[in-house]
């Protein structure tokens, strides 16, 4: 007794814990409560997220716009340097220097200030070197942001307006020269210089300069004849970026592709940004914690220099207006939630009561009483459901009557199908009678022709089977070729080769006849003189291969390619009406065989074709090895 009570309480507890098993009125109460509470919470979260997203979106859009303008300005500055390298490379005097026609006395040091290397003594009898220096100085005068320009030829001799070598070492061994030579005439931005054997008279620090290089390549020999090094003052970049501010503490900084700083403000939130922080995209946004503060980074990459302009600001900067909007929305939603709680009980009762009444009518209909009807004048969804219930019962009664009618029509159709099977049997029985009458009269050729035609019909029908023995298929194609041989006489000969290991197999019915028919009408018939068709079967690699070869007219490569494309999707090719004389119009039977093989055995089996115009055609059918008729096919034959 105690166990029974315990089980009853357990069942009731499970019923209450399963929401799907609760009565409808309780579900509605819970639903209305959820409608009053969850949307309020969701809407508050949505408003909070939307306001933050809009503000973040505006900040991001403005920052991206600023970054784009900064990148454009920096690209213009660097592009001017690139144009200068081109102008230097086009100058005839520079080219003579690069080719050694304006020679220097090597790179030896001749006196100078202690601890510094002097410029090499240059043979300047005609004042050409001096003219080149004045030429290079003209660029620094026109662009004051350029600190210095250095031109080095492949011998290590150099000319510059402001630069000189630190040591007598050959400048072609400097890393900047090797990098320029490695890019073979491509303008390259190096960033801040480091560990190089040149310096300037002003003695700029490395972090105060930005170096760019480009090598000169002889257009005939494709050898590097020299390189140009240009130092740009960092203030050119700083003047573009320094005056841009983001919020209260945000700023812009410029880094190279590896994340090393090109320009940062005096008191940055972060100096170097590791490349692992930055996503692979050319532009975007990411967050990272630095010294206990979450910083937001918005960056854009220049496609010309590869530099990244990055906006950095504290993501914890809140907007006061956002907080006010959030407070008023939450208060409003709380009032709405309380109103929903009050109305939930009344609404649940008004909805569940008529539904329980309709449920009682449905239970009666379930018991078999299809005459029951819902009576009520409600115009709401419950009333519509009741009227639909009435229409459903009426339709069910109609469907029952229609099902009885169709069952009777099906029996009549089966009877007509049985009668229709009598006609083909009558046809080949009549052909047998004609065969024996011709044989009796001594007309052997007519007798053979009628006998072949009779076998053709009998195997073609095959009692409705789709899979037939290989010997029957071979007899069928032999009869077909014998009929065609009688028609074409000496113009057609044929050979049949069926090995013993293939005699006991089963194949898809009528796969050879369409292929042989194509070989006769489009191969042998189009050939001048007699032709031969060879039909053979080969069992290898777990596959049955049926091969039909002819020495007929063959086909062009264009027609062969078109036919192969159609064989890849035979159903689509057969659905579209072929053009007169086109590939599909000449191979409909082949497409039919391909489609039947694919539908019956899968895409791995089918037809492959090789042909040479004027030589002949070879068609190979790959067929699975079937030692017995598949069970499904046997069952289908019994059903028929």
C-alpha cells in the first residue's frame, strides 16, 4: 500500500516537472508569466546592447575614417619618395655613375674627425660628382622632410648630399643594400634604420628616421647596378598623426607589419603591439588587456607601405547618456512586467476553457463517431479551429469513399494489364509459326530472318524482367546482328566473343543493342566499303566489361567531347530536344543505356567511349558482376 501511494506521488511529481504534460491552463499561466518577464529582460539587454553597439559603431566608423585619411596622407608622402627614386634612376648622370663611368677612388678613408669615417676621395675632374650632389640636394630642398639621399653603385662607391660611410667597408654588404638588391627594382619601405654603415651630418637617431630603398636594374642584363637610400624625418609622420585624438585618452599610432612602432605619442598606453594580437585581416578591431586595463584597438593597413595605423583607447570610457537611457527603459519594462503578471491568470482561463470543450468532441471522433460536430458561434481562433474540425471530418468521409473507388479502379487496371500481356506473346508465337512455314517451303533465308526476329522479341520482353542471363543478352545481340547482316550483306561482318567465365553472369537487359545499332548506322554505314563489328566480354578487376568495336567512320574530337559531356548527365541530355544531326540526336540509345546503368547500379558504372575520325569507334560498358539476380529484382518480377 505504501509503495502504491509512493508511486502515485512520484507520477504526479513527474507530471508537474514535465512542462509538456501539464494541463493547458497551467501552461498558459506559465507562458504569460514568461511573456511578462523574459521579454522585459531580453528587451532591456537588447536596448543596452543596441545603444552600446550604436555608440561603438559610431566610434569605430569615425576612427576608421580618420585612419583611412591618415593612411592616405602617409601613402602620399611615401609615394613621393618612390617618385623621387624613379626620377633619380632616370637621370643620365646617375646612370653613368651606376655604370662606373663617373668613378671614385675606391672607398678608402682619407683623414677626418676622430671616430668618424671621411667620405672617399672622388675623382671629380669635370665636376660631375659635384653636380650630382647638387641634384640630390635639390630634392631635399624641395621636400624638407627628407633628411638625406644616398646613391650607391655596384662597386660600393656612393654619392650623397648629407650621408657618408662610417667605416671603409663596402656599402653593398649593408643589409639595406642587400634587401634592395633582393627586390630587384621594387620600392621597399624599411622603417627605422638599424645597424647600417652610413650616417648623416646632423646625426639623427634611428628612431627619428624612416628609411626607404630601391635598387637599379640594368634593363638588358637584369643585373643590379646600384641602389638609392632615402631617409625621411619622422616628423613627417608625426605631423599627420599627432593631432588626432580619440575620446579622452585615445590616440593614433603607426606600426610596421611586424607590430614594431613607427610612431607613438610621448605617453602611450602601449608602446609595441605584438603581431600575435593583430588579426590577419587588413583592417578590423580587437581588444586586449594591458597592465590591468582593457584597451580597444581599431586598425587599418596601408596596401602601399604595409604599415598599420592603429587607434588605441580605453574601452571602459562610458557615455553618460547611455546609462540614462538604460535606467528609463528598465523602469518602463518593470511596469509592463507587473501588468502582465496581473492579466495572465484571466487570459489563461478564457483560452483554456473552450479548448477543453473542443478536446471532448475530438475524443468522440477518435472513438469512430464521424458524425459528431462542433457547435459554437465563437469568432476567435478556437471557433475557427472548431469549424476546421467539422470540415476535416467531412473530408475524411470523402477520402474514405475515394479510397474505396481507387482500390476498385486499381483492380480493374491490373486486369487490363494482364490482358495486354497476351498481345506480345501472340506476336512472337505468330512469328514462330511463320518461321516453320518458311522452313517447310524451303525459304531458309526467310526462316532464319523470322527466327532471329522472334528471338529478338522474346528476349526483349523477358517476362518483364530487367536483369536477364548473359546468354540471353548474347543471343539477343546475335539475332540483331544476324538481321542486320541479312540487310547489309557483304558490307557488314561481325564477331562475337563470350568467354566461359561470363556465361553464368546476369546483366541489365538490352545494354548492347543500342551500342551496336550506333556502330552500324553511324560507323559502318558511313564507311566506304565493308566493315566489321566486334562484340566481346571481359571479366577483370571484379567488373564485367562489354566492348563494342567497329572500324567505321569514327567521329571528330569535337563531337566526341560533346558526347562525353552528355554521358556525364544523360538524363539532362535526354530531357533537352537535340539539334538535328547533333551528338545527342545520334546517341539517344547510348544515353538511355548510360542512364539505366547509373540508376540501377550507381554512378561508378557506365559507358566510356574512344573514337578516331576515319579509323573507328570503341565503346566499353562497365557492369557489376552479378552471379544471381538481385533479390529486389526477383521480388519485382513476382509482383508483376
